[in-house]
C-alpha cells in the first residue's frame, strides 16, 4: 500500500508528517492493520519480527485519534530507557502533538499531564497514576501497549496485565493497539482484547541464521569461511565482522561475561581500526570517563574498551554512558557491543551481525537453554533497515551434535507460547489493595469479577485458583489493617489507601509499620528495615567465604538492628543478605566513593543508581507511614537519612547541601575547611572560598548569603 492511499483517510497533519519522513510505501504489517480496521478504531494486535514496522501502526492510531478529537493517547512501554527513546521519536516526528514523558515518582498524580495529548510511560508508572485517581484517565481514547508479550515476564507481566484489565474496565470506547514479538499464541492475546490479529513474518532486511563451529558458519547448508581462524570462536567472528567493515552485537549471559569479552576483544578490534577513528574514539572515551564526578574502576574499564571501538553494555552502566555508547554504535564509531539480554528489550540499536554466544543460562541450580522467543529477539536485531539488505544471526556450537541441536531448537524452532504470571500471592496482594483503595472494587464478588476479566482467567478458563488465593489475600490485608469489612463490603482504611498510593507491597508496608513502632532512630535500623522490603530485591548475597566477617559485624550492630532471626529460621538468609545490602548504604552515607563500593561489594555505578532510587522511594514511604501513625519521633531522622542517601554524605554535611551548587564533594571540602554556616561563608574571603569550591560556586555562595539574611530562613 502506497502512503498516497492514506491521503484523505488520515488527518492532513499526520499524512504530511509521514511524507516528510520519507515514507513512500507501507510495510505489509502496516498495510494489513489499516485494511483490518486500524483507522476505524478497531482494537489491533500486531505480532511480527523486530524492525517490521509495528511502531508506525501505533503512531498512526495515536496521532489520528488525537487530531480528530478522540481523546488522549497513552503509550505504555516496559522500560524507562525505551520510554525516553519513544518520547524523542514522537517530539521529532510529530511536533504539533503535545507529548509528555512520565517515568519517575510513583507517589504523584502528575496533574500537569492533563495538558498533554500523548503520554509515554511505563506500566508501573501508569498503574500508580490510576491509584492516584487522576481525573484525565477518563479522557484516554487510545491505549498502546508495546511489547505486550511481556505479560509472560514474572516480574513486569502481572502489572501490565492488571493495567490493561483496569483500563479496559472503565474505558469503554478506547482503541487498544498491542504490539508483540512473534509468539505462538498471539491469537489468544487478540481474542482477550477483542481485537483483530495482524500476524506477519515480514522483515525489511533479510535475516540469515547460522551456526558457527570449527572455523566456519553453516547458514542452513551453505557453509561460509570466517577469515583468519582464532582459538576463541567469538573473537574469530568479531574480527571477521570488522574485516567486513560491519558492526555486531554479541549477546552473553551475564554482566561479568560482557565485560570480560569486551576486554578480550579490545586489542584485536583496535588493531583493525584506522587512525582517524581512533582519534574520535579517544574523545568518546574521555566523555564516558567524565560522566561521573569521580570515575569508578568500571568507568575506567568502559573508557579503555571504547578506545578500541568495542565496549560492553548492561544495566550496571550509568544511563548517560549507555546513551553515549548507543549513539556511537548507531553512528558506526563503536563497532562491537558485548551485551546482556537487556539490549534486546526494544532499544533501537540494529547491527549487521548478532552473535549469540550463550544459549544457556544458570537458573534453578543448573544450566538450561534460553527460550526460543528470547533467541529470536536477539537475532531480530540483525540487519539495519535502509542501510543494508542483509543481517546475520550467528550462534556458536561446541560440537557437531551441539550444532544440530541448536539448528533444530532455535533456527528451525518456533517461539514459545506466553502465559500469564498473575497467580502469585504477593502480586495479587499488591493489586487487590490497589483496586480496593482506588474505589473500583468494594466487595469480594466484584474483586473476583475483576480478575475473571484478566488474561489469566481468559487463558486458563478457570478463576477458582485465583479466587482461593484472593480469599487469603483479603484476610491478610484485613489483618494488616489496610482494609475493613462492613457487611458484604470491602473498603480501604486511611492507611491502606496511602500504602496503595505509595506503590509498595502491602507486606513491605506492614513490616515498616511494625518496625517503626519499635524504632531506635538509628540509621542502620531504618536501612535494615528498608532492605528487608521486596522492592529492594535482588539483594547483595553473602558468600560462604564472607560468613565469618559478617557474623562479627552482626555483633557490632546488634543494638541498632531490628530483631535478628535465629540462624535456623527460614528468614535468616534473607535477613543477612539484607544486612549486607544495608552496609552498602551505610558505607555510601559515610562518604565512601563509588569506586570503593565497586571494589568492596561489586556494586556497579548503574546498579548503585538504581539502588539509591529505590532507597529514596522506600525511606520516603517510611516517612509517610510514620506521619499516618502520628509517629513524630521518626520523622526527623528519616528526613535526614533520605537526604544522606540522595547525596551520599554524613549527617554533619546536611546543612551545607542546602546551598545551590554544593554537592557531596564541595560540602566535604567546605566542612573540613571549617566553613560550615552562613556566617562562615560571609566571613570567608572570596579568594579563599574560591580555592575550596571554585570561583563560580564561590560567587554563587556569596550571593546566597547576602548581609542580613536569616540563617534559619536560608536553610529551610
């Protein structure tokens, strides 16, 4: 179908926008969606390979409905990084649409979003907005669910499933567009959503899938030599990629493997890169190194690898560094990225070749094959539309029989069906409270009725298993004091409503409330309470070699911790892992740098940022719950701890941090130089202050402490 055939069928602004971006002809999945009712506001489920054009189907639905006054559009994605990428795409392609990005604070109703036409968000953030009963929800006319196959994910899937069910429940005229990878039961998803299934195997770039063994790649019977042989198969394939002047993503099973391979491949790749590119890579290396004020060992490793045109990519890398790496790869400056599975989660970084080194992953106490769907997501990144006619997906076999197994299981295999993961009690507990607290549900029968509309109920055609668990969950929420029962009604208590708004697990909230009642106001007490919450998982694990050290540390903090379970208790292992994680935070607020935390705990900068984000959220939740308890004794220490966690400082620096331009490093320098108050800053000669914090910051500080300003007022 030619783009010109849309003229008159879609708003002029949308048509002109598509033409302006060089679109001449629609790809098969796009044309099929239009032919099957996309423009008539039918629900559509598109199941097709990566790069097949699914996103444009969603874009057309969103923009058409917005321009025609059919309400707001909400675009839900699984990851924050993907949400940011989508936001940039929309504001560039459709500047006439007021587009907003919201991925942060879960305890906010984001009322400002009422002024926007298109909201791009994650499923967790959207779920939290519903819990805050934001008034603009009734204005939603289009819902896009990107990567809907993530319903199968044990961690993110249940929230996505409940979110879709909730929105369908009270948005009768909303058009739903769901985008999925190629899965075997896409029809089941479309039937659940009451939609039309658009299933296509179309790829804009041909994909060749092959298996490497003994120096050659077998592409379904066509054998190709791979240049000069190497003792390490993945290095052999990487060198061959560079020799062809191409790029590659190499998928491995863990962060450690990604880093190790990047370091190993560096010299080989570096020797094959020209002098001009080396200069650009040196510049990029310096940019990456400067992202953090004090670079860690990992930052230095990334920067060193980049000099050779190769690097690693995983969630432990700081977001800004990942962004620099992705941009450099798209621009063909970085040639090879050694990455973990997160790279396949929708982020737009196509490569000529995708090498899947690790087809097995450790889990459940043994090594097991990864799902076919996951493999297809990896190799689906191969081939760059508009730049190449071909992409290669290559796996690595260790023997002839291994090669045949890989070919049969992955290359010729079909992706698995996806299944709802909604039936776990902790998941039901959180979402049941959310439904009751928002006022959507006010009886047990209505609660069961809601869950009868989920994908779980549709898929298994049996609600009895969930009904039994819901009875237990409701009893538990009643015991926690989060709901009350009146005749046949279930209503939220004030504290239950607040727990739902705070977007924390009810059990975590109950544990916080219990511990706050017995609090000793020590930082370690709060940190241990925080790290015992499900939201902080996965925790740092105590290795067997560390047991003696940590047992001794227990004695050091015995008076500061909540009650320590018996070593024979089932909770003991979780408690000691929470204790180790608490010590990480304690070291952070005692002003140990990120490099020290990396050496001591193996905590990468990216992982630390994520942990600090969760810690801020949980300490804030404790503070809010303490307010509801009327518990004044814990409020001040919790507020102080939250600021300490934010900046990574001791309590003595807190007042200095309230000055604009002063962070943890400048605050420490000022404190050590005995400049600690408004009066000290006023008295300090400008030249002396400039030597400590720099000229610009010195000038800012002097302006903030103008003569006569009351110190308490300034520091409020």
